[in-house]
């Protein structure tokens, strides 16, 4: 558990304690014997070492006790009772270490499962994927779960590269399942559909199907919805983007000349279309080649400090970009917002937090299109 320079040093504290007890006992009077304290050595080892290491210290404790105690005159020896105490203490410490190691292995297995789930939902994106420079950071409010209801992805295709970021209402495995369903629909529709409005309609239909499925299973999350932003980079308009906003925070365009909020017309969240009269519109807006789209979930916009004040990420980004225009690059921009959010809320995230930044590649390279099968 203790490492220095990548090497385990968990064996050092119990060894130092073993030596200290033996030396202290040898240098105190016969009326004050400390050798029985050596029973603490395997107990410390059980918390820091493996099973075999703890067993070794249990044996060393018994041997040291016998050696040091036998060196005293008979009238000052602690004798058999304390010897049994040290031996039984070492045995119990070894058993306790075995239980600890088993629990740690189980915890690591659960963490591996969570990491695998996260990679399935939030698949790794290669550099330059879809002809875009991109960067993202995802922080789960539940650090043990390591995955939540926020989702994002980039899908290149013959009709341009599409980007999706969103936040499923609620928490837990139900939110993760809903996010996975929406991402699956996006990856298929984003590739095949030529019209971004059709992609948006497919997302709404997938949410309704998913809700019907969960309701048929008798689950209580049948009214779940998701806020999202759908962005398209049309190949025939390199200076523009198409956007569809489903009740989400509008994207910010961040460039050397400042920060501006895209004037998009928002619609209802995904899953609440029956409450409105029309689907969210597709808005085509200009986007300069040196501008980066910054998209965040409500973990950023609703982050509060101790006084209850919200975090103004747009204002901070504008202030920093005015000092150093290089911050508009996706990686630096994501790092800035992430650090600012954690600093503002003191590291106490109230919701899953996603910061996502994308822009067209500066080298003008076009994404390689997969072969289309008839």
C-alpha cells in the first residue's frame, strides 16, 4: 500500500517497529518490560503487507520475543503467557491480512468492470477522429461508480462528422443504460442519415422505445429524459456548424477574439417531445476555423461554492483567453474549465461533470470515410 518511486515500502514500518521494541526492551529495567508490545508488529504488517509478508513478520515477532525474553534473568522474563499472546496475535493478523487482500481483489475487479462499462458507453476517441481536434474530461459525482449519466461521442460519416453530448436525468445504472441506448442510436443514425434533423428524430424515437421497454419491465424510471446538444460539421460548409439543442446549455464558441454563445433555438429534452408542438430546429451558424466549440453538462453550470454562487465558466474562459489566446485549443480549454469547476466547488461535485471541446483540424485534413457496403 505504501510506494516510493514505484516500489512497495510497506514492509518498512513493521520492521522499524520490530527493531524499536526489541531495542527498547533491551535498554529498560527488568521492572518495565516492553517485549510484549511486539504483538503490534504483525498487526501493522497486516494493514500494509501481503499475506506472506504478514506471516513472515508473525514468525519474526515470535522468534524475537523468545530471543529477547530469554536473555533476561528468570525473575524478569515475561514467560509463556505473553509468548502465547504474540503467537496468537501473529496468527490472527495473518488471517486478517488474507481477508483484506480478498476484499481488495474484489474491489479491483469491480473497478475493472466499471472501467469496462465506461469504455463501452464513453468509447475512447482517437486523435483527430472525424477530422476534429477534440478533448474531453468526465468526472463522475460518485467516484466509486466511475460512470454516470453524462455521455458524449463523435461519429464521422459520409454526410459529415456529428457530435453529441448530453446528460440523462437521474443517476445510477438506469441513467447509464439510457445513455448507452442514446449513444447506440446516435452512432448508427449519425453515420447513415444525411439530414441532422432525422438524426435528432431517431434519438427521440430511441428514447421512447427505451422508456417503453423499462416500463414493461416494471421499473420506476420509465419517465426518464435527457438534455443534449447535437452538432454537425457539414463537409460542404467548412465555415459553419449545424446544431440541435434538446433543452441543454447552448455551446460556446471560443476563439482568439473572445467567447460567444451560439444563438441557437432550443427545444425540449429528448423524451419529452409529446409536450411540444414541434421538434427542435436545426440551426446553421458560422464558426471560424480558429474557434473551438465548448460544450459542458450541468455539473459545470450548477457547480456552487460555499456561499452558493454558481460557477461562471464562460466569464472565466473569456478572461483567460483575453490574456492567452492559445487557451482556445481544445486540450487547454478543457483543462481550464475542469480545474476551475473543481476549484469553485472545492472538489465536491454535486452532479456528473463533462467538459467537451471540438474544432476542425487546423491542417485541413478531411476524415477518412469507411467503405460503404450496398
